[in-house]
């Protein structure tokens, strides 16, 4: 049965039918997995942003005066570069992890919610607190 309100208990079905917790040990391992997965999400987001900033062509926010405003209109084929492809793959993987975390929170279990929020906070502290 799917809960529609936040509940506290050890019986959770998470993401797929076969991921069910019935004992306290399986519930605690699931909370640990959610915590680590959330911290990994922050790590991946930090790597993606660093990769994006390292591959950007201009370091200033001011547009160059020598480049025409509509310089890209004449192109007939899109430029495929390994850096853009890698950035797109990192973006897709990171968003997939984020959506899986969102669906896990939608299980409405209070422990899962806290594990994910604490994992995101801990991951931000470890991997992204210097970004700001």
C-alpha cells in the first residue's frame, strides 16, 4: 500500500517492488544507502559544474566586441565536441540520480526523507561548500 502522508516505520518499499524493508537491519541499510546516494549526487553536481566551467571558452561575463551578435546563424551543421558530449552525459546522469532521489522521497517515509536531506547537506558540505 502506498502511503499518502509521512509515516515512521521500518516497512518501506523503495523505488522498485523488490526493495522492501521488513527488519530494522534492512531499514538501516536502506537509510545508509539513501544517505550515500544523496551525498554522491552532490559530488556529481560539483564535478559537472567544475567540468562545465573548465570547458567554457570565455572567462569573462562581458561579450566580446569582435564577435558578431548573430555569428552562429550561418552554420548548417552542429558542432560535436567530446567536451560537450561529456558535459551532456554528466548532466543526464546527475538529473537521473536527482529524479531517483525525488521518487525515493515520495515513499513518504520520514526516515528516508531525513536520510536524503542529511545526505544532500553532508554532500554539499564536503563537495560544494567552496563553490559559493
